[in-house]
C-alpha cells in the first residue's frame, strides 16, 4: 500500500513538472487580453460562460471563413461525430438524407415551423392515437366528439385554404433559382 502511494506521488510530480503553471502569468494576460475580452463579450451574448479564452471567439470567427473551405470541414466533422456515436455507416447516410431533405425544403421555400412541429409532436400524437384506438376499439371519437371534430375541421380547412391560395397565386411549386420561380415571384 505504501509503495502504491509513493508511485502516485512520483507520477504527480512528473506531471506537475511537465505542466509548469496552471494559471497564466502576467505576461500571458497582457498578450492575450484582447482574446479574453472578445471571448467574454461574445460568450455573454452567445450564452457560454464568459472569460474562457479565445474558444468562443474562434467559433464565431468560423462565420468569416470562405464557404468552399468551411462547409467540407464541417461536413467531415459532423460525419465523424455521427459515425463515432454508434460506429454505423447508416447513421452517416441518414445524416446525409436529412441534409438533402433540408436542402430541398429550403430550395422550394417550404416553411420550417410546421415541419419542426410535425417532427416534435408526431410521435406524441401517434402514441395517444394508439392508446385511444386500443381503449375504444375504433377511431370514431375523432369525428363524434365536438372538440376533436372541431380541430379536425380546422386542420382540413387550413389545408384547403393553403392549396386554394397556392393555386390562385401561380400554380405549382417552383424553385426560386429557376426562370419560372423568378417569374412567379415577380407576378406576386
């Protein structure tokens, strides 16, 4: 037991000798004062703990990097992180699929809030629907109960109104970068 304690003390002394100082010297503070202040201000607005060094300022500086360099680097980092979670290529392919879906939604100007609400509330609604069908043996309560029927009618009316408005406003969905998309946006 005493031998192990002595070994731990030796290891501690070796690491302390390699590390040197934990706190910065006055010279280090003077040379990095701009980084400390910048990261403190950015960290305060971003919500990160202030005065953590140049880390959060460096993260904000990525926005100034050229996109042809930044996007491949971010893709590789994201793919590496996704793959490292479960060591499955399927997760990386799913990430790419959702990225492609996001690109398509952005290109055709689909509104994002309904999509996010559907992704968040979809499993909750589906679970409660299964409970209702399991308890009642049928789904007629959606049509016979006044509150449920009202919400269902509002949902159907909302879909019909948006389809009517889209048809009246120019017809089919077109990408904004195409000629038809530019003409459709000019006519509205």
